[in-house]
């Protein structure tokens, strides 16, 4: 008899096919009344598959009394009630490492885009401004090679970004609560001082209550009108209202944003600004990386149910 697995929402078709072949899988999102379904049938499930965007709550776990393991698609933990899982002795897996390269690649893409004004230049050409008689030349951009880069958060992805940036000859410093052992770059204990020093500030720290609005109005003011911010972490890490105001008033040079506080809702005030590049939370969005994440979700789940081990247990 197959182990019963509850799937919170839609996932990659290849992952759903593997789950359906190996387990007795039920998609909660397809139930007319998910809460009523959990109340009636929740006791039958031993495994739960979710994602960083959907997560799980203590209330959901309360309706799954026989649950042993949760496997999450994604690296974010802020929507996963790990304390509730820990209190129940439920193992939780997630998908770090396999997305490091793609997130770092997008961070560099956004950094290059806002610095060299690539998207803005594309719009300039498309609207015919380049060929308009008497039109002004496209404005000068900022150099990226050799510039000063500050990185907020210096885990796996932050260090991968640093290695990318080193290839551009950038001067690199990072901010974390404590220096990272063995890191060859300078640790800056004060975030506001890192912002004051750098030309480009890349945010890649974890989300959650502990980092909410870590990049606030004071940090943005320190970054200044010639500084740029890139966010590939979580929208909550930056005070979005302060960021919008700073961009509208040109008190910072620009921003490259993959994440937002109320996704998929993006502040309308940003839409008409040429000093902002907006992308829809796609940092891990490549075929190769999403498949690797899907494989890790399955392997974490299967490994735990088979022999009590998973490749990537969440920090509990």
C-alpha cells in the first residue's frame, strides 16, 4: 500500500508525475473546501509537499496528526512554521544549493542592467528615439567593472555572487551579523556603513521577521543618488514604501528587483521609472534549476520515508 502524501499546490509536472507514481498523492488545492477536506481526511497523510511560496502553518499541521515529513520546493523558510514542525517532531526538507548559480546569475544580470541602463536603452531604441531627428543622445551609464559591491547576507548564494563579481574586478564587502569563517572579503558589521561605501548593494539575506525592513530609509539614504540596490532575497527585507519614495525622488541611483512585499502586486509608482528594472520573482527560474529543485523535493521525501534521511533538512 502506497504512503499517502498531501500536495499543497501545483508543482512542476515532472515532479507531480514522480509523486503520483511513488505515492498515493492528493492535491489539496483541487479540493472544493480544503479545510473541510483536512478535517475529514487529514489523519490519513504521512507526508506533505509544499513550496516556499505556499509554506505551511501550525493550523494546517494540527489537521495532519500522523504527519512525519514535509518536503518544500524552494529555499525560503519564512512561510514555513518550523517551530510548529519541530514541536511535533516532523522532519522538514527544502532545496538549497541547487539554485545558487541561477540566483547569483540573475543578481549579476540585474546589477549590470541597472548600472549600464540596458532595459532603459532597449526602450529607447524600440520607441524610435535613436532615429528621431534632433533627439538627445542616450544618457551615459555607470561602470560595473572595478566598482564597489556590498552584499547583504553571505550564505551560499551571497558567496556565489561574490565570486561572480570578482570576475568583474569589483571591490567586495559583505554584511552579516558575524563574519563568515574563511571568507576572503571584508566583513562590514554596520549595514548603513556598507551602503555608504558601495556603488551597488545586493540583498540576498534570508526573509522572515528577523530581517523585515533590514534595508530601511536610513540605509537607502546612505546608499545615495549614485548607488544602486538589487534585491534577489525576499520583498520584506527592504522597506518597500521607503524604496519607492527614494526611487521616485531620485535619492538613490536605481534598483533591480526580483521580489516584492506583496507579490504579485508591484507598486504602480515604479512602472514609469526608467531607473528601475522589474522582474517577476524568476531568480531560480531556469529549466535546469527548477528540475534540480523538483528532484531534491522528491529525494528528500523519499529518503526520509525509506530510511529516515533527507539530503537537505531545514535548519530547525
